[in-house]
C-alpha cells in the first residue's frame, strides 16, 4: 500500500501532461534509434496516433524471439506479440524510462540487426 501511495503521489506531482510528454520523448528516441540501425518499426510513427508502445520486427518470429531473450538476459523487459500475423518485439516506454534506457536496448538490438 505504501508503494502505491508513493507512486500516486509522484504521478499527481508530475502531472499528466508532463508524463505524456516524457513518454513521447522516450518513444521518439526509440523510434529514431531503431531506424538508424535499420530495424523495421511496426507501430504508428505519427505522434498524434501513438502512445508509449513501440513494436519492431527483425524479419522473422524466430529472430524476434532471439532478441527478446537477449534483452531479457540484459534485464531489459520486452515481449513478442503477434495478432493476425502482424507484430514483433513490443517495447513499453513509461515516464520513468530515460533515453539512456533506450540506448541500452539499442546496443543489444543492434547486434541482431547487422
């Protein structure tokens, strides 16, 4: 209960606009870095139509699962999701994530993108 109270206090102090802006900042950095290393982004790129979720695809379910396992081993939480044959590695960015967190993820994904 104490952790929930602390979390709620923090979110009210920051405010929903600041939280939304931080989430979009981190997802924009993630999208830019994925594009830089040549990874196909599956989710919507337009800022008006997205949230903190970014999905990318390395070309096959097997490769996506491999990178997800490597990220898990590096203590980076992602999931592999597909619906109607479309999907990939799903990254959920939150207001507490930083661009440095994204850079760690990109370093790991970059080894698979080459």
